[in-house]
C-alpha cells in the first residue's frame, strides 16, 4: 500500500506544478490586456497634446512676424484658424507680454482704448515684470475671468514660464487650478507656454536671442476633456483612470476618473509613464470591477484541466492499489 500513495502524491505534485504555470500564464495574459489599454490611452493623450503643441508653436511663429498684436489681430487670427478645430482640447489660448511696473498704467489705458473698459492688471506684486493677459480666446464668460491676470504672480506658472524662456522650447506647468474654474467645481489642469521671439530682428537663419523675446502664447488644458476624447467607447465605464505629475519625485494628481476608487492601491493596476513638454506624467489604470479584462474562457479551461488532472491521479492511484 506504499506505492499507491507515492503515485498519488507524485501525480498531484505534477498537476499542481503544471496548473501553477498555466494560471501564471493566464494572469500574465490578463495583465498584458490591461497594459495594452494603458499604452493606447497614453499614446492617444500624447498625440492630442502634440497636436495642440504644434498648433501653439505655429501661432508663436506667426506672431513673431507681426509688429503689433492688438485685439483685432488676435481675434481675427483665431477666428481664421477655427479655434474649435485647431485647439479642440484647450480650454483657452492667450497672449501675454512682459510689462515692467512703470508701464502698467499705459497697458491698462491701451486696453481700455481698444474697448475693454474693465481691464486692469491683477494681482499687484513686487516683481520686476508682470505677465498680464490682454487677450484670450475663445471669447466666453469663463475665459473673460482671466483677462488681466498676472500669471507671473503664481509660482507654478512662473517656473514653467522661466523654463520656456531659458530653453526657447514649449514648457508645461505642473498641476494648477485654472483661473476659469475658481468658484466652481475645481479640477487640476495644466498650461503650456511657448516663447515668441521677434523675427524681424533676426538676420538670415540665425537663432533667436533673448533680447528678441516678445512674450508667450499659452494654452490651458483640463485632463477631463483630453480623456473624454482619447478613451475609446466603453472604456471609461470599465476603467479607473488616474494621471499624476511625477516630475519632481512625488505624485501630484492631474486627473481621476473615479475619485471613490484609488487605482494606485489596486493590485490589478497597470502604470505607464509619458513626457509632456518638459514634464513627466504617470498614467495608472485599473479595472473598475475585478473581473474586468479577465479571459474567462482561458480560466475555465485551466480549472477544467486541473480538475481532470486530479481525477486522473486518483484513478491511477486506485489502479495501483488494486
């Protein structure tokens, strides 16, 4: 009676080992399916931001050849671009120039002469320069709230502006609350700054210099708008999607599709990173329900093979016993 027990233990051990390999394979396949979801979403977001960044850089290039940018030119330029198509993911696009404190009164007087009778620069600081927004599109009630806002007064925006000025390249901010959203449901967003240089002061193909710096064109974004157009139909109901800015080592929340679920702590979560105009983002996705994105036919087949293996082991042991 010793041999039947040995046969049983050996066969069950083989079944358990083989079953473990099959289960790990199926789990790996499930995670790969989730990884594909995450990579596709990140690629779609990056593609849309690159498109907006390209439109913003084209705007900066156009502005570089215009001696005087006023309200008439700014408005007609964006109407000609069909704003909703060229900047479909942006909340707003604006133009700002550096103004020393002694010229603030002249800027306010010029803007009022152009028809903006309520224009004033805010907040007032002790900085050597102000970057107040005289023009913004589209012309909506919410966007009018940012007219005159001195972006240089806010540390996160100022850091991105300084980096864009030093590098001459588009630069995104860390997470910020958009001024358009203050006083209502506030969600983190980000801004993208593109420096503009006076092209009429350059000779031939020489690179622009800081002395030719004129100002910034900028675009403001909310991740909810980007995600709504980037996520495939049906995905948003099945996935918890979170975006974090991890540029400085921590996790600063940019977007959370389901605040009641913390994907970062979900054992089934999948993460991927992406670079957005000088910032590093992390995308974390997790299934809303644990059974989402699981290959049930494969799992049923594995459990059937395991049960069959156990049954065969018992029958072989019984035959040896007899």
